[in-house]
């Protein structure tokens, strides 16, 4: 049986990126990992994940959670660096 950590090791996303998807979609982390892995390999997926992270940043900012804003901004920077193919898509 595979654990969450095993699945994360096979995924093309980081734990922080998975957490952002889970937060945005209100999903358990394992389900968010599955969704993220599906999206990252679909043409529209990279822009969708990027938008989820941006939405999470806006939500954290509205709620005054500066620590979460900073964490998510670092997550977004890393995501854009590792998935630059669709940066211009908006």
C-alpha cells in the first residue's frame, strides 16, 4: 500500500503546491494530490493550478494572514519556475 509520502514522491508537484490545491478546493491532501497530478499533465492544468495559488494568496491577504501570504507567494514563485510553459497564459 502506498502512503501519502510515497504518492508525493511520484508527483510532479511539491507538498506546498498540493496544500494550496487542497486549500483552494477544500479537499483532503491525498485527493488534492491526485487532482494536481492530473492537472499538471493536462494543457489547461498549469494555468488552473497557478490561479488556485493566486486565489489562495488573495484569500489569505483578505483575512490578514501575512505568514500564509508569504508562504503562498514562495509557492507560486517555485511553481512558475518549475512550470514556465504557460506563464503567459492568463
